[in-house]
C-alpha cells in the first residue's frame, strides 16, 4: 500500500468558509464585486492596522499595481531582495523596468541593509536613482525592516513590503506589510491562510488603494457605456474567494500558533542531530513560521540537503530547497546585483520541511523518523 502523502503546506479550512461561500451563492454575488470583498478588505486592514486595502487576484498582481502606484516606468530601476520567489520581481519586468538585486544577511536571511545602502549609493552614482525598493519577509521571518525603512526614507525611495509569506508576523510589534509605504499579501493555496488564490495591497495612502482598485477592474471610467482612459487589469478578487478569506481570517491567529508549534516540534526532536541549524528570530521579530526551514552542514552532519530531500520524497513526503536566488536565475542573470554570497549558500544547504497547520502528530513523527535514519 502506498504511504499517505504529506504535503509541504496544504490548505487548512476553519469551518466558517463554507457559510460565507453559501451566502454568496444564495445572494447571487458570483462576481468580482460583492459584500464579501468589502468585508474582507475591512477585516484585513483592521488586522494589520492599516487604513486601506484592495483585495486582488494574487500577491504578484498586488506588487504590479504597487509599482504602478509609484510611477515605475520602462527603464527605471527597482531594488529587490534576491532571495525570494520570482513573483516578487517579475512585476518589475512587466513595467519594462530593471530589477537590481540585493543579497541577504545571515541573521534573518532577508535583505541586508548595509548592502542595500551600498546599492543605492552606487546606482545614484551611475545616474540611476532607484524608483522603489521591494523587501521580502521570507518564510514569515521579518526582515530588518525598520533599518531598511530608515534607509529608504533617507534617500526618499518608496518601500514596498512583500509580506506574501509574512501575514501575522510582527517586527517590534508592528504587523509586516504595515511598516513600508505599501504592503502586499498572498493567499495562494499554500500560504498560512488562503482564498484558493488571491492577494491584497494595503497602504495608509487612500489614493493609491483607490486607484489600485480602479486599475484592477479593467480601469472602467464612470459612464453608462464602457469608457477607458487608462490601461486596466483583471486583478480583482472574486466575491466567493473573499468569502473564503473571511472565514480564514477568523482562524489566522490559531494557524500561526499551530505553525509555531510545528516549528518547536522539529526543533526539539532534531536538536540532537549534528549539523542541522534552524532559522532563529532576530531581536524584535515574531515569525508566523509559515515554513519551518533548516540548514544542513554536510561536513558536520555527514549527509547533505539533497540526500534528506530525496529520502523524504521516497517516503512520499514533500520538502523543498530554499528559494534559488533571483540573481542566479537564467532570466535575471545579467541584471545588476549586490552580493555577499549569503543567499547562494543558504540555497545550497537549506531545506523547507512540511509545515502545514493541519499536520498530525503521527505525520510529524513519521517525518522526524525518516530524517533521523
């Protein structure tokens, strides 16, 4: 008999989602407009202590609209974390702009503030002051965003927080996504809460959020017919998906607690294996522990990352290497990058373990048993 599949991070429903979805069917709000969207946006803004929110089709769409709000155009440069998923930087290319990658620091694995300032100074010296900065909060771990925000303000460059993986995490008490000029979230199926696929843009700037909603609904001008003075996008979240999101928000804090419990289980059970290191919270940080990640030092452990990943795969257990840095991706290899070697090393030795909030103790024991062998 085949062994049960253990997924890296599968959706976890709370129970109320179906009530909101049924309500959408019963009231016939089966479209990208409806009361659930408004209620979801209000609840998400309140949770993150920001004023305004636009519910969108993905986190990538949110970043794209954020760049448009900041007037990023063809030929402009935008600084972005290199150690991330491609959805963080692809929207830069959508605008015909140039991504400039900045490497990580070892404490949080996120953008290095020292390298960031070096990159800004160098780009300015070359006559290309960056139009925006995209900092990513990786695996739910806060970047040193207070330091990064201070640098952004010093050089008068808007800051976008990519908190796609960091919903519910905080840095010195502030929710990720609320510290920069614009925050973005993802509700993809593998995230800590899901709308089956979706995202959001948040900001305290009302005009930006209002305009983002306008562009996300094909930029239709007020008129009895279809009138367009701007290029628009089909980026709005559906009312049904927003209903799922309303139900998920009700259990978000519980999901964070469960993910942190999964992290503590791994850390306690694998502590006696030489060469395994866990990602620690930096001072002031509270991580949602979206994914539990480890580093494997082959010289100390006697095995490497790939041997563990392949063994887990043979046992029908999904795991995944850490993100391959964007400056190493073929599509971005010729773009400017300010490097320390940190993200490349993390990619070479890092592994994401199954971290779903719906993992059972038996499943966790099975994962640990395979790793201990």
